[in-house]
């Protein structure tokens, strides 16, 4: 599935819910379904800076694509990182770097998250794009 298709699917999923309490429950459930990061990757190097909660993210580069695992000590934050990983994991560095993550605004996250959670979400996206840039640069080296 392309990044665009994944974003459109998330938007359609969120349109099924009438209020934000239901949407938050869905976000929490996504966090529970998130494939967990191995304990050995829960290090300071893998902590996302800018998140109020502790969020660990580990990238793995295989066959030209980046796969992410993550965890958080907060249930909503874990759901948020799950959403971002759902959209971006399993794609090439170029696809990740070039993508516009429009689903965040389309489902209303920007206007319904607290400022600290919004900053954390932006930090997660920024870190994923930095990983993608690093893997892209590394793959271009002779």
C-alpha cells in the first residue's frame, strides 16, 4: 500500500467515529496493536527528543525500505506513534522524505491534541524523516 493510500485509509477510519472520545479510544487501540520495540532498543539514543512522554523508535533498513518499531510510556502517545509508523514504515527513504503527511490535519489531530502532544507528534515525524535522510545518504555512498 502506498503512503497516500495508507493516509486515505486512516482518514476513512476516523470518519466512522462521531466524537473525539471514540477517536481517542481508537488511537489507544492502535497503540496496543503496535509491534513493540525490542527492549535492547529502549535506549537514550532511540528516545524521541521533544516528546513529553518517553517514546523510543528504532529504524531497520532492509531491502531498500525502512521499517520502524516503537514504544511509549503513555497510551495516547503510543497510539500517535503507531499512526505515524502505520503510514511510513515499509517505504523507501525517498518516499518518506518526499511525503506530505496530510492525514494529521485531515483527521483533526492538529486541533484536538494538547500543545505538548502536538509538539511530540511533530518530533516523531521529524525523527522519522531524519532517519530516512540518513539511510538515503548512506545508500548513495559508493
